[in-house]
């Protein structure tokens, strides 16, 4: 799509901020008017539109994409799919070797599980290997409730955090701003980073990992702008 606008403005107020291109409201793919709950978030989305050159690059507009998802797709079905990650969270499954990887996982993952224990008054089972590790039903119910309690904008941000990282616990910690996004990314990507360290540079793998990191950090930024 070619850029067809000159001016980008944030409109509205009172918890319903829109984006206007030459005075015309931006709409989602489902044709709903793009309305955002916070001015800081609206300005960040508007900046993505301002930054477009002659040809629009959707990949350079992750906040706009998340805003569209919040309005068009966030709801009970999305909450259900996210909550299911609580049954097989990345942080439950530890390597059985080598010792350096075991130690690194414990260093990065144990604080996240401890945060969740204290925050939600739950417990977790952990172990090594690929055999499924069942979690207490009370834990699964509590994590599901935490997901379902989120507003649609935080839910839209949580979705890529969880699907990219494989960890509902880490995603919730980011959304609740209990952990810095960069630290959360280091935790959920530890296995990928380890493989690159052991096997040497692989440009294709590094590009793929950087793409995931970029999307993860963008989702964290989106979540951080909600409620500001």
C-alpha cells in the first residue's frame, strides 16, 4: 500500500483516543474505528503512521497490529488459548544437562516462578525431560482467572508474549511490569541462545531469533503503554 496521507493526528479523549489520517479515522481490518484507551498508547501508534515512507511497511507497525488485534480479536477464545499455556509452560521443563545450561535455566527461570508463587498464591511442578509435568488444578484455575481478568488491550499484548516465549508465567510478569522486558526475553530465549553459543554463528537462526525478540519487546512496550 502506498502512503496516501500527509498529516497524522490523535483525536478524542476521555479513554477513547483515535488516529486520524488527514482528518479521516483509521479503522481496523474488521472496519471498526481504531480507539485506544490511553493517550500515550495512541501517540505511539500515531508515530508508527507518521514514520511510514512512500510505501507502507506493516512489519514496522507492531503497535498498530496489536491495537487491531485488541479490537478485532481479543475475547474469550483468545483468553482460552493463552490460558492453556499454563498447562505446559516453558519454565516447568528443565534440561538434564550440561550443568552450565541447567544452572542458567535455574538462574533465569526460578525467579519468575517464585514471583508467580507469591503473586498468585500457587505452586508449580518442574522437572527434566519431555514427559508431561502435570500442574495442580488450583494453579491452572488461578492462572486462567488472571488471563481472563485482563482487559482486551493487555490480553492482545499477552498473546504474542506467550506464544513467542512459550511461557504464560513470563508473559504475565511482563504485563504486570514485574520484570523488565529485556530480562524476560533473556529468560524465554535461553535455550535458543545456548544453541547458538554451542554451534556457532548461524545467520538465518540469528535473524529468526532477532525477529522474535523484536516482536516480544514490541508487545511488552504495548502492554506498558496501557494504563499510562
